[in-house]
C-alpha cells in the first residue's frame, strides 16, 4: 500500500488520482463476513471448491429467491455465470475491478439477477458505489466443499472436444487439498515434491505477529518432527503462516499437531504482556520470512 502523504504536503501531479485509488482500497475486504479467513483461503489458496450462499432476509425481499454458489474458479475466469435453469455461480478467483473485491463480487451478483440464463455475467470497468457482500449475504458459516476438479462447471457430460480439452487442462492444474478441522481456515495441500499446511489467521496482524513471535522465541513454531515453519505471507489483510511437511504423510496425520499448535498460538496471542527484546527480534525475523503461495 502506498505511504500516506504527510499532513499539509501539497499534492503533486497525479496525486489526486492516486488518492482516489487509495480511497477505494479496502485492506480487509472480507472483514465482517462470517468465516472471513475461509473467504481469504478460497480466494488465495484453494484450487477447486464450491460453497452455497444465501441472501439475507432484506436482500431476498428486494431481489427475490435465488440459488447461489460461490466457486473458486469459473470457466475462462468469468466473474459470474447464470446457468440455463437460473442458478447463479460466482467466481472468487477472478480479476478485480476496484480495490474492494467484496464490492466487485457483490456487483457481479446483482448483475446476475438480470443476466440472461445460459451465459456469463458482463462486468463494467468499475463497479461504482453500491452494496458489498456484507450487505447482501446472510450471516451463516461457509459450508465449503473441496472439489477434486472442475467437473461442477458442467451439468452433463460434454461432447464438445474444445470443452473437454479445456476441462482436462483445468483439472490437471488441481493439487490435492484438504480443509482441516483442527483450526478454522487451515488447509493441507500436496504438490509433486512437497506438502504444506497453510493457515489463514483471523486475528489482526499485530496480535497475530505477537503470538507467533512468542512461539518463535520459545522454539514452538513447528508442527513436530520433520516439519519446518517456512514463513508467512499476507492475504487480504490477514497473516498466513506456512509449514513444510513430509510429502508422503496424508492430511489426517496433521489434525492433532495443528490442533496443538492452535492452542499454543491462542495462549501466546492472548498473553497480554509486551514483547521482550528477544521476542521483538523474533518478530522482526518473522517479518523477513515472506514466502510465495507455492
């Protein structure tokens, strides 16, 4: 994010346009939604998944009843799709129109209500002011279904060779992923030569960093033998720690270690004391260990 201009400094050429972009940038676009960390995980980590969504009572009164499914990815990265029977699919891993992905997806949903069944939703260059997902959706936990591939795109077996080839290509990009029950928004995944647990923390960054720093100082950041704390990254305003795991071990084996770590983390996060010098050094070290998604 751009640094803020000092109070009283004059705006230079182009500064007003940058200020305008900054005004619409939302660092935590999914804050206020139930299961915010899972929204972030589905946007950034999970290759193929679907989630049924429900409109709030107020939104149903205004827009009517609709069957809505959130999907990590839609064909051709479409932002939205209306099936021939009127079912609405919203794509989460899609390009953004503004600095607020919540507003972008909300506009996709609103446009889907008037989109001709059987085609994608057409988006304008910028959404403009209007409701966000927080204004439209009911306050319910996400019922995430991890998919083995993107066959849910099709309602029946396609005989179109181009569609079949596209689907096969997309399915080939999917890596095994499991949503762990030991901690909210913790996901195990396996690539050809490595495996990870990646956990989207739902806490404010300062609190999360303090907890992780205390654990780092105590030597308690790993998930056990043969595991390594690889680092962390930021995603939509939340921290995501990452662990390297033995690739041959299945996801279920990490439920207990992740649950134990979650307890240690909660205790460290809620310690309520200022970080000492060693813990501050550990915090600085954590900030320097940024990792990529893969």
